[in-house]
């Protein structure tokens, strides 16, 4: 490789590593490069070191096909599907179809292993398809999902709009709805999802429609649709079916049907053992039932498998509720060490709830609002502003958070406290009642805030 190509390739690889690592999930403990990200880093090193022959058989390691088709060193034996598809693509048998399938396997690995480096490998598979077919709709759909999962929602929308003008595929409309929903454009998202349902009723379309119903406050409709989604899946598409059952468990929990919620969890785990979203849902149900000690096992496993900030936060709350303060403090220390790299929105809410680094919370929420304008980002901003003492701005942001009609205990708790700070006592009382009706969904620390708010507004007994 020439020096110029080497420099160019190292620059591109470094950019990919930085982008992937900014979204990849980190293990508890020291920061690590996940498999997909580490593979990109190895490629950059071997490309410019002829003495290392790991990639020496490649004519040009900067070629996206070379990146997509080179098996990562140390890949697990369970990656035999990837290796088989790579070999078939190298041999030229149905090359574009094999590359497309390979790209979606990379997307699946990114989801199940919580490693955003695989999204970049999927992007390289799409680029390889485009070398022989620059207008490939299959490559564009694959790339659109990469954009979506890396939170590049406007670019995902652009890809989806190009697709829906080119062809009539249900998954194009699904991608468009996903991108619009994250940007808070629910009416447009609903139209896209309806088109997807019309073209392909089933697991993927019903699951999306269910979530939109839930966002709009229709728990009953969301639950019915998610049941249809879960029943439309099965072992052949185990991971998305397990996701549908995991989401159904949370809907059943919201309605207070603890038994049905736990059954949905069991259904998910039968399809996908040690599935982090299902274990997280199980932990939430057990915590809602007041069984903090029993919740620790599923929550610990979920946080180990998928160290999302949301999972770690719930684990810390359960540890505190179970009286294991030292362990809770260690988890909270890890949350603050990671500093919201993976999930700045949730980290902003966490900091505001803990009343720590509120200026950072406001900054993170404001920055997140530039890329996603959904109800939960507005809530993060409102809650952070409330913690910072900016009551008027907090109140305005909270109105935006409530505008879709989402029935969420945390939203109502935040709205109650912000309304009280703004002197709107009637509104504060109304939202307290709403939060109280869903109190089983609140974290233990949030439940304490709700109790304190009720106590502070309770009529004082007159003394005789």
C-alpha cells in the first residue's frame, strides 16, 4: 500500500472506530474495545504494517469489500454464519444477495452483543454492494438502519424517503417511521407505520405500531398490538420475537398485570436465553412487587450482558432497596465514570435526579434535543432545567414532553414537581394523582420524591 493510501485508510479507520466507540456499550470495569470496534482498529494497523500479514492477501484493505469480507481474528465459533456468507461472497455466488445477508447479520450481532462496531461493518457491506450496483435499494436500506442505530436520524430519514419513492417495500416505510418517531414527528410516523402494516402485517409492523400507540397514551391498544406482534414471531426470528415479548411485559406491568408480565418474560427467555431486555423487564416487575432482593439476579445479569445506563441505574436502585448500599455505590460510581457516552439523555435525567452536575445535565439534554425531539428528550431537558432552578424554561419543556399524551409515571412525577415549583398548584395536584396511579413503575428513589411531594401539600392538622 502506498504511503498516501495508508494515511488515508488509517484516517478513515480511526474515524470509524471513534464513531462506533461513541455508541458502543461498555462492559462494567475498565473501558474496552468491543469485537467489531477492535476489528476496525486491527485493520487500520495491519494495513500500514507489511510485516503483519493478517491482511496481506488483500489487494487494498481500504476497499469496503475487503473490510466486510475479512473475518475478525478471534471470532467466536458461533459466527459460522458470517464466515460461511463471507466465503460464498468471495467465491462470487449470488454475491450481492450474500453481502446483503451478511450486512443484516452484522446488524443482528450489533444488537445482541451491544457492539456498535458491527454497525460499521454492516455499512461496509452496503458500500461493497454499491460498488457493482450504485443504486442498490438493498444497500440503501441497510445503510439507513445503520444511520438509525447510530442515532443519525435525519440521515436515516433521507435514506428512507429515497427508498419509498423508488419502490413499495414495507421495510422502507418501517425505517421512515422509526426515523420520524425519534424526531418527535408522530403523525408522520403513524402514516409510515400504517403503510407498513398494510403491506406486511406481522411481527415487525405490529411491534412498531404498538410502540406508537403507547407513546400516544393508548396502553390497551398498544398491548393488543404487541401481543399480535409476539404471536406473529417464533424461533425462526427469535431475537425480534423476544424483544416483542419483553416490551409486552412492560405494557402488562403498567396495567398492573404482574403475572402476565412475568409470563411474557418467560416466553422471551425461552426463545432467547439470557436476553438482556427480558431480564431487565423481569427485574422491573419484581421491584414493582416489592421484591427487591429477588430482582437483583435478573438485573445484575442484564447489566452485565448489556451495560446500558438505564439497566445499571435500575440495578443500583434495587441494591439500595435491598440494603446493599456498598454495591449500589459501586454501580453508581461506574455510571458516573462512563459519563453518559452511550446514553446522554438518560445520564442527564440521572444527574438531575441525583441533583449532581446539573449544568452538565442541562448541556447533555440540550445537545440531545438537536438530534431527537421526542417526548423523553423534552422530559430530560425539563427535569434538568428544574434541577438547575430554571423553572420557566422547565415548565415550557415539560409541556412539550406531555404533548403526545404518553402515560408514563416518570413524566407525571416530573410534571408534578415542576408545576409545583412554578406555583401551579392545581396542575401539580393533577399530575401527582397521575403519578400515584402508576407508582409501581417508579424507581424507589422516585417513589420517595412522590411521597415527599404529597406530604408537603397535605393539609396541616389544626391545633386546638
